[in-house]
């Protein structure tokens, strides 16, 4: 028996960084991209074809958020980046949460921070601004709807 059609709605994906909702004003293309920086396991093959698997223990993720240059999320993220740059000991480091409110997909990190303020390309039209956030001790579950 086939599954009923599922509905994905980007408006139903919550993104919170340091307790601030930044779930609006996405740019064209991939709005949210989450990827593991280092694989969870690595494999090595010996000369005779035998294999070994090693766990890395890595829980570091790279999260790329793409907003239109007109989005208010840019001001929020700029303020956090500036706070972090101007103050000692990671003033801009804190929790990041991405949750599909209509499904089971969830990403959370208790210690996340902006890599750097991104380049800005001002044109005749609004452009994309890509923010990269590194997320330590991340926990990911891609659950669908």
C-alpha cells in the first residue's frame, strides 16, 4: 500500500540561534543545508583486501543558512557576529535548533557559532547572503513528515 502524499512547507521549519527566531526571509535555492564536517566513521582497506572501521567521535556540523539580502535575519546574525568579535570567550556561541514542525526532522547543537560575517553582493535586485554556522556536539535526525 502506497503512502499518502507528504507535504513539506519551509514556513513550518523553525530555526533558532541563541534563542532568537531566524526562520524567515530565505533566499533562492537551498535555504538550510546541514552537513557533517568529519564522517562518523572512517574505513581503511589493507593490501590483502581486509578492512578496518574506526569511529571518529566527531559531532561537528556545518550549517549554511541562505537569506535574501532584505531579510531581517541578516541584522540578527550580524549583531551576533559583531558581539562575538568584540567580546572575549565566545559571546556569540550558543544553541542552534532546526526543527520541521510538521515532521520528525530535528537538528540541535548546544554550542554553535558563526564562522565569519559573509560577503554582501548588492545589485539591482535582492541577492542571497549565506551564513555559515559551525555546530559542536550536534545531534541530527532526518525524519521526514
